[in-house]
C-alpha cells in the first residue's frame, strides 16, 4: 500500500513542483487530495463538472496539456500531441491558465532559471 502511494506521488512530481513554485492554490488543492485521479480532478475544476463525469479523453488531454506546460511545449507540438489545430491547442492552454491562474508563472520561473547546456 505504501509503495503504491509513493509511486503515485512520484509520478506527479513535475506537477507538484509546478504547483509549489507557482503557488497556485487551486492546483495545490487538487494535488493534495489523497484519493482520486489528479487529472480527473484538474478537469473537474477546469470544466466545472464532477470527477465522475470527466471522460477519459478529457483526462488524457488535461494530462498532455499539463505536461506540455511543465516541459515548455510550444503550441504546434501540443497541437500535434492532442491531434487538434494550433488555435484549439492554444485555447485549451489559455482556459487551463484561466482556471489555474498562477500556472503562467511557471514559464517565468523556467525562463529565470534556464540553464545553458
């Protein structure tokens, strides 16, 4: 049981770092729920629906968008990942940022701490 919980926590490490550094209370709240699916929780708040009503495709898109944001994925690449047009991909990102308003701070944090390789 403890290994399962630790593994689940570790799999969300990037999102936890994002939530911590951006100080986004909404994202921190979703990530602090001991039970449930984090991405269904994100969609639930984002789309204003119950977690049980979140479809698998919505969950998958949220996961791709979140990790795309974490890793600095551009609109074109995200559109390809989501199999949608660039405008639609950008709309997803914009509405997610409106739901979790501190997330755009992540980009600023990334830029400020960018390492040259």
